[in-house]
């Protein structure tokens, strides 16, 4: 019973942690595409960085999206 409880606690701890992985922000302007890779980050942080790039690219008629 103790082993089952310990496994459940450890499994629960892993389930509650945020998943960090690589994300790509693809930006296009004037027919040119630039892919920026954010390595080992949370999706929320990658999305915020990509949104900031989108703000910059929108000034020249481009856009960015997180893939």
C-alpha cells in the first residue's frame, strides 16, 4: 500500500509541473519567413515572446504565429 501511495504522489507531482519544450515562432513579412526557436520554455512564455515579435512585424505588414 505504501508503494502505491508513493507512486501516486510522485505521479501527481509530475502532472502538476509545467512542461518545458521547444517552440517555433514563424514570422513572415514581404514574402520572407523567419523562424525563431525558443528552447526549453513554457508555452506561455514562448507565446508572449512570439506576440511581441508579432507586434514588431505588424509595423511592416507582417505577422508571426507560434507553431
